[in-house]
């Protein structure tokens, strides 16, 4: 991602799902025998306006709030899907689900003789 000095970026903490803005205040180009590297210093929104190297921050970096929001929604949907699949797998221990009739009008009591009565769900009859 190309960053410019003065640009506001948005950080999504990898540890605790907090988001906060930061400002790019310095771009450092370093040229060595092994090649060229570019690093950035950002200013955090705390009382002291602390400046730290962007590489030291344990967060995902976004250049727009829209991109940040899309990523958070995507991650949330994936997590919810994982949870649903997990609980679906856990529920297999109970065997096939049986669905209770929605109202008593769909159930008919039948005398099976010998004092035994049964219930038939009329909605299940083709």
C-alpha cells in the first residue's frame, strides 16, 4: 500500500478488534547493498501524540473507512459461518430433528385401542 506523509490511515488491532486513526508523519527510504526499503512513522491519537514505526504496530492498515468496514463485515460473516457450521455439527449427536406442529389444529388424536392414543400431524400427510 502506498502511503503519503500527512495521510490519515485506519488501524484495526489484531489483538482486540479496536479501530483507531493514525497519521503518517514520516517516510524513511533506506538504500543498502541488499536493496531499498521504505518504512513509515505514524502518529497515534493519544494525549502525547506518540510517534511509532508503522512496522511495530500489530494492526491491519487501511487507507479508507470503507475498506476497513468491508474487511470487518467479511471477517464477521466468516466467523458467523464457522460458528453455524460448528453448532450444526454438534447437533448431529441428537440425530434427525423432529419438528413440532405449529398449532394444535394440525394435530389429530387417534385412538389406537387398549387406552392408547396417538397424535398425527396432518401437515405430514401428503
